[in-house]
C-alpha cells in the first residue's frame, strides 16, 4: 500500500493504552486531539505514551494557538522530544474547531496562526524572538528539556485556501479533516472515521452506531458552527429542530457534547446505520481498501484513523488488518 496508516484519538485517560496497542499493531504514528473542554490535557497524555512506547510517532493533531503562550507550546514540544526522541515527534496546528467553539469562540485568523507557529519554531531553534511586545527565548539548562535546536515537522489543520497558503509558506504538510485532497499539495494527512463491518453485519447494528456514529454527527456540527448551510444537508432541518430549545449562549455546549467520542442524545435519533454507510463510515474490508486507494490516487500520503465506541482495541485491529488486506 502506498499510503501510511496512522491513528488519531479523541484524547482520554485510556488513550495511552490505545497508543501502546496501536504500536504493536503496526500504526506508525498517533495523533491526539487538543480540545480541553472535552478531553484531558493533550501534552500529558502524549508524554505518558512516550514513556510506554518506543517506535510509534507522537504528536498533537491539532493544537489551537490561543490555548497556550508560544513558550508553553515550545516547552511542551521540548519535553515530548526529550522523552520520545526528535525523530518520533510531529506537531499539528490549526485555527480551531471544537478547541475554540466549545469555548464560545470562532476559529482564529490564519495570520495569527502563522505568526504563532513562526514564533514557536524560532523558540525551538534557540533564537531570541518576540511575543506580545517582549523578547523571549528558551533558556532551559541541561536536563530541563531537549537541547536546542529542535527540528520537528509541522502540519497545518486546514480546510480552505487561507490555511493551505499558510502551510505552503511554512513548508508544512496538511492535516485534512474532511477537505478534498489535491495531488499538488505535497504531504497530506486525511483524518478518517468509521468502522469495519463484520461479515454479514448490518450497518444498522448497535455496534456500528456506537463505533461510527461520531463521524456522521460531526458533519452536522461542522456545517452548523461554520454557517455552511446545515439546513441543506439530508436531515439538516430535523437536526436544527432538535436544538431549537437550547438558549443561544449555551448552544455550543450542547452541540459538542460527546464530540467525536459518541453520539449525544439530541443527535441520536438522526444517526442511523444507513446514514453512517452513506457518509462512508461503515465499510467492508474491500471497500476500505478501495477508499484508501482513492485517497492515495488523490495525493493523500497518510490516513489517520480515529476509532471510537466501547471497544477501541477492536476498531484499531479491524481497521489496520483490513487496510493491509
């Protein structure tokens, strides 16, 4: 197969156990989501995983710049590099989805994201740089983090031309959460949801809905929060009606309840196996291989599979077994 198979996690306390298993199964990298209103601290979990693994790549996918001062991010990267080794660490950064919306905020301006990354990279080189009108530099003594310069790849979580342009200017790859790939863009990581069906299993089984419903629900969330016309989606008007009674100032909290972990109670009546299958989230092993081949043909270099449901170990093993045929 010409596409790298990695994994991604809606970070939880058990994620370290899942990363240990992913390494044994042959996944080459594990990305952990950064959304503190929903999940535990991403850096703590990555560092825990670094101490229990030896080969699998590790990184946040993707960081939200407004959540941390760039020095805090640089120090966290240096800590992970010290524990895991520079060759295992990659860093994803984006403008914000749940990491911003769950705080009642819109995504960041891409100019700010680019400036933030440039400052973090300058810090990792050991340079004196500026933030908030002050000169800053990593001055950690020996034994207080990996020595500078620290050189780790960056990828940009983007879904449109402004994010793509930031990636181009920074020489970074792309972390795509549903955006269309393009063979001209260089390194592209496609986030992928869903579940591999057992032989003869119906997409409408309870197991499938628990393991893959998160991927269908997130489309409603994304279209609604980004004002992309959720009412025009199949089931969109019904979805809007289910949130009509929620006060506007807390609606974002209701929408993102159980985001990419499970299906919340308001979404549940709309998330059927048929919808999951139509959105490409319930597939036979053969269909999965066809999907991955299509990704590769479109320029995707890595698929990052995010399992969910009550049996993440089953999902990880079924996916990589099917992917490799």
